[in-house]
C-alpha cells in the first residue's frame, strides 16, 4: 500500500478501482495526489503553487505473484 510522502500515513487506494487522472487525498494531512500511472502506481502531488519542475513523483511497484 502506498504511503503519503508528507506524513507517511498509508493512502487508502484500491489499485483495481483507480484510473489515470483520478485524484486521491491523504486522510491524515489532506495532501492531494493525481494518479498518473496505474501499473506500477505513480502519483504526483497536486499543488497550484508548485512549478512543474518542482512536482514530486512517487512510485510503488506492484508485486506479482
């Protein structure tokens, strides 16, 4: 399960129920992330004050069984 880079709280994301372009928010700190990839899961922080070059990209690879 991916965690919020801001507060390290687990993000409640059902990987089989999300699509690129969906927005998810951290329940703990309220930071919003846009899903930019689903396999592997890739999130980018949504913040109107950041320039594109300052956006942080977070990835979590799914484990295949």
